[in-house]
């Protein structure tokens, strides 16, 4: 960055030299004001004399130039010329010298026989194509004066190629600045910074189907960065289901984190290469990937691992490498830190009208220690109508599913009303994994071989405050927990094997969101009803509709009675039959008639729903986050770091450099 300032200083110095030291034909002042020519004087070709345009394949130009700048001096004072001066440094040497020469062809256009020649549109277009991404990366708009349609002309109109000289040396214009693709998967561990870079680069590379966003920060203020894939990134689309993958909740369980980074790169590359399976997936599904929920823990685990491999104490290595970084930086186990709604369900389940969905967070929860990572994920889960999710861990090879909290004091099978749906989801992953469901009992996860690699969470490992139970009991989302292998921090050499073992499972599981039924619950005028419920007879777990009345209900094959209702509307019931092998969710819409609002019999659930919106009532964390958000917004509203270069030399406001 310093070199940019040096350049700028030299540039200013150069201007002083021009103004005071250059032998001028005109009286001082008149040249500067563009009054050097008498009105009757015909414009002529003149030597270029602009330092940054000295390497053009021609030597004469003419004023006014294509930007209507009347003199060399006016051109030199312009922001457009200043941009050419610093563009090489700004873009880190990328796209050099192409941008410079393209710019010079406008600021100092070729002059022959007292006429300006215009540069070729085709040259402009190929440079634009190759270099636009670099501009995007530094948050700068493509400069208006390099608008290919506006300032450049076709060959039929007699254009010339401003990169002519370069072409002789470097005929492969097509390879221009196509830097090494960020989509090349490298089977290595990525530091937090490397991970952020890869995710951002991938999203830029696939900007039409991807973006990154942060859901909040860890205790040590690292972003919890999500990469999203969708044909319309950033927006929920009617009837398009949303899925999420979360990795590295336990900082020392690292395989999932790496797999999710590779998955993001894979989705981007394959989409661009025209892989129809991936294109269909992304066009029909909104996918959110959070590779690391615990970047602080990961950092600690990584440093312990590196320290361990430098020492000779094998036992120490195993001990510290296995446990350090498991928790977040406050020493909180994030998978025990979610509100315990399951105990509430166990207490209330015998009540007649009890529903086990959208259970509110008890106020007492907020009096405990809530990790910022947990907080961020809870807000995220509540803000997007997720249908399906998987959280990736390590230490076993098995898929577990809710409930995670046992109904009994010890580990014991504790099914949800959706036991069959969860089994189906868990099997989807385990079967598509290369070894997880194998019958071999000697392998990692061998004790679940007879269960085909899936297990009820409470039966496996009883835990309170887990994320899976929270997803199920507080939102519409069904989440499974995937244990990726016995080694929590495997050797780097094992990462490519891990990818091969899991790749198909990762894709198949995403695709499995297109099962069961989906549709819209509308009123008689055709307007979607938000917050209507869709239930299955015999199942107390209701699903609620999203903003525009759309819903998704994962179901197993067979016949189901589906009931839609909303306060102030009549109930509507439909019988649906789902075949054994469904490729996509069946569409079942409902039209509800308005009826006089009757007093609800289900008082318990009114209580529930009434307080569902109550999130963070003591406002402690909200204040913390509001402050954070405000800072982020302010930062975003601030101009990019390069902005002062272009504004400090007077009252210019080159807002055309800003992307909107
Ligand atoms: Zn874990």
C-alpha cells in the first residue's frame, strides 16, 4: 500500500514540475485553462507526453481526447489518469499493463492524419472479461471510461487494437489474468484466514450463484462465515427449500470443516463446468455452509497439534491434540449450550393438546452463560426457514439423530414423533458414505454396524442442550449429527480420502431435502398465509409456513393425512400418498376459508406461540450484538480503503469508482 502512496507523491511532484518547470508555449495560466489554442486553430496530432501512456504502440494523440479533456494538462489532472497511475498497485499487479493501455487509448487516443482513431470494442471486451473480477475484489466499479459500448468501436468502424504491441510478444490474450483458480481443491488444513479467503474467492468466482455472509462473531471476534449457493443468492425464493451444513462446532473436530470448504469449491467448479446434477441441485435448493462454528477452538487445536508434532512426547500429543480447542474460547461446549427444550417436552408430553414444535426459549436460559457462537447460530436458525441440516463432528463413524437428550437418566433410545423421518435422513447419509454402513464390526464405528451406521442420539450419547434437539423443537428444521471418523484431527494425508468417502453422501443428503411434500397455504384471495400450521395426523410435530405461506414437510413414503390450519381460518385436510422412491417433493397446496375467530382450546400452545418471538429478553447479548452490527454497518458505509487516493487532490468526487 505504501508504494501506492509513493506513486501518488511522485505524481503530485510530476504535476508541479509540469506546471512550473515544463517549457511552455503559452503564457502561464493560459495553458492550464486550456486556452493555448486560438479558436480558429485546427486540432492536430501531438506527441503523447503522458508518462503512463508512453508505451502505447503509437506516439501521437489529440486534444480534446475521447473524454473531452481539452489539454494534456487537464488529462493529467483527471481522476481517470490518476487511476491509471495507481491501478497496477491497487490490483496487485493483476491485469497489468492491459488496463493501463486500455485507459490510455481513451485518455491519449491514437491520432493519424489530424483525426482521432477509436480503439476496438473486442479488445475492450476481452480485457473487461478477464479483469472485472479483480476490480470486484477490491470493491471498485469497472471504470466508466472503459465502457466498451460507449467509447470503443467495431472493426467495421475502423478501430485499432490498443494492445497491438503486446500481442506480438504475448499472443495468448485469452489466458490474461486468469489466475490460478480458487476452485482447485487442495487437501490441506486451512487456517481461519485461509478459510475466509477461499470462501470469499469461491463466492466471487461463482458470484451469480454464491455469496458469503457472516452470522456473527466468535468470542475472540472471528467471523462465523457462511457461504451460500442458490440460483438467487441472498434471497428466500417461494417453495425453494433451504439446507444448512455446520462444521467444526467442536474446534478440535476438524474433518467436517475441511470437507465443507472442499464442498463449497466443488459446488462452484462443477456448476461452472456444466455438471447437470450440481446445476439442478443449486437451481432448486438454497444451500448454506458454515464450515467453522468454532474458529477460536480450531485455532487452539491447530496450534496444539503443531506443538505436539514438534515435541517427542507422544502421550502429550494425543492428550492435548484430542481435547484442546473442543470448547469455545470461554470454555463452553457449544453442543451443550443451546436451550434445553427437550426436558420441557418430556414434562408436558402427556397433555392432551401438547405440540412439540416451536417451543419457546425459557427466560431462565438467558440468565446462564450463552456463548456468542451459540447466540449467532440461534438467530440464524430462526431467521431462515431451514428444512434440513447436518452438523459435522469427529470421534466416531456414525450418524446420530434426535432426541439427543435421553428420557431416562441413562443413555436410552428416545425417539421423536418423526423417528421414521430421521431414520430415513440418517440412512441417506450413512448409505451414501463409502464405509459408514458397512457390516464390518472391526472398523471405526464398528459397534453400529448392526444399526447400519445410524443411531438415536440419546441412545448413543445422552446430552442436554444439543443443537439437534433445538433445531427440531424450536424451528421447522430437521438436523442430524454426522460423526466423520475415529480420529478427530486426522493427518493431512487423510483429508483426500475423507473427501472421497463423504463426497457422495454430502451431495445426496442435500438432495434429500426434496422429499415429502411442499406447497403454499393461501387464503381465498390467493395470498400466502404466514405462520399457518401444517400437520400430519398422528404426529404432534407441526410445521409452520414461511413468509409467503410456503412450507416443506419431510415425510417417509406411504399415505398421510395432512392438515393445514391458521387462526381465523377453517381447517383443510388432504390425503396424500408418497411413492417409495421420490425424486422431488410432492406439491400440496391448501386454500383456507376465513371463519370467525374462535377462542383457542389449546391454551398451552397459545402460551408457546405468544412467546416464540421472545428472544434475548434481557437484551444483554442483543446490546452486544447491536453494537457489533452498528460497527459493521458503519464499516460497510465507509468508503473503500483506496478512496482517499482519488479524493484528496481537490474536490473531485469520482463516485463512479464505487460499486453500488
Ligand atoms: Zn463433537
